C-alpha cells in the first residue's frame, strides 16, 4: 500500500543506471574499505562501501539529489519531504544546491544531529509525532498548501534509483578488483536502499539480503504475507530503521528478488559499530552498522539469540555454507550513514551489555 501521493508504483520506473549517469560527478564516489580482522571474524571477504563519508553523511544524498534535480528541471521551485532524519538532510542539501525551497517533516524524537544538519542546509523543519503516518499527514498538508511535490523517502522511483547507485558502485568496483560479490547486504528502513540494490545486482549471481532490527521487521513480515505489513516499531538504537511499513514500490521490487531478511538486535548492532570504529577507524551510525551486523549473522559468526530467536531462518537465510545458500566468498555491505549523536558514540564505544531495546 502506498503511503503518499508519490508516482504510481511501477518498478519499471526505477532506473539505477540512469541515476548513476546523472549523479556522476555530483556525489562522492565513496571508497570500499576492508579489514583483515573483520574478514577473519566473518570468515569471508567483506567489502564495505563507506557511504558514511558521503555528502550529507549518508547514501540518502544520492536519491535526494537525483529526485530533487529532476523536479527542478521540470519547473518545481520547492519540495517537501518526511523522514526519520537522513533523507530529510539529503533533500535539504539538494534543494539548497538547486536554489529551491525545502520543508522537511521530522519526528519529535529525531536525533539532534540530523535536525541541525537539515536546518544548516536551509530547510524549514517541522516536527510531527513519532510515526510515519503522522509525518506523512503533515507533509501532505504542507504540499497542498505550497503546491510543492513530496519527495517520498521510500516510494519515489528516483529516490530508489539514486540509493541503488551506491550498490552499483560497490558491485562494479568489486568486479574490477577481481573479487566479484557473492552477496550484498543492506540495512532496511522503508526499503528503498535494498530495492535499489536488487536492481543494481540484476543479471549477476549476487544474493541480496536485507537487515532489520527485531521488532522493526516490516519487510520480513511483508515477504511472509505477500503484501506490505505495518508494524509498531520497537525501540532500537538504529533510529533510521524504524519506519512502520515498507514502501509499496520497494516491496514490489524486492518481493521476487530478495534472498532473505536477517534480523539483528541492539547488541549485535553495537558490536558491529565497535568493529567499524576500532578496526577501520570509521564512524557509522547504528543504522549503518546494522549492515555489518547482518553480515556476521549471515556467515554464522555471532552467537544465537536467547530463546532460540534464529529469525532469519524463517525467511530463507541459512548462513554461509548452510542448506539453501551457496558458499560465500565475498560479501558487500553498504555502510549507509554516519550521522550519530556524540553521547551515543560514547555509550556504544565501550563494550558493555546495553539494555535490550534501548532507544537512541
């Protein structure tokens, strides 16, 4: 079910290759990183796309810039967006680059870092509740009042295409290095990034996996049900992975392309955060680190959860070398963002048992 007045849900409208051509020279071509220590821990070669270093601090800049640029070319003089943070920052920056107005709608509990980044980019910031439906209602009202189109975080084809270019770059760089990917892993919020990844990997023998926090698993439940299924998001340190429902357009793309969904908890995300910080000297926000947490679960290198919560096996993920999947040698992961609060960095950097489900 579509949750906005975005273009018709049609996967054919999403062109990752076109987005890559348009974005060439307009976004940073972020590096691929690799750590021998992480490779040993995972038991596979792990190639990490450092989109935390992207302009705006996340890969959302790709989709925001592509979508806003095309709207401006069509004659629009302003845009409206809603998100938990990074998409709003990206749209604000894109609007400033093109000299048009931007209003972004954020939850009342949005991280201060992301609020300040949106404001610094010149956007008008409006707060609305804590769930996506509240934000969408306000965004629609503002769109009706101003006449400016909504750049939807999940269901806009240009946003999905732009997000997919991060995966396409990762895939192509791995091939040029002689280490083609066997699998590609992305964190899932509204699903745009993993949908773009599926399209970027089309025609190649690459298994694509999504990663969701426990209790924020709309995509996993939607795949089981065969239709988008909303959830009441559970508290998690991964604030960017809390949408209540996967987008209709991403779901239409991934439903027959995605290999599976891996569920992770806050402890596993925190472990991945520390690995990135200490082994790679890279600061990723918990939502970005969730992808690496998913890789470690995929390869079976993290402990099973108390009470037998081996949830990924319910959606077809058996781990490297397990039944139902081929042996993995090289796995790519997109570190989707790096906009994180200083106090959360201090809390997560110290190895200790965090309270399960503790919100950022």
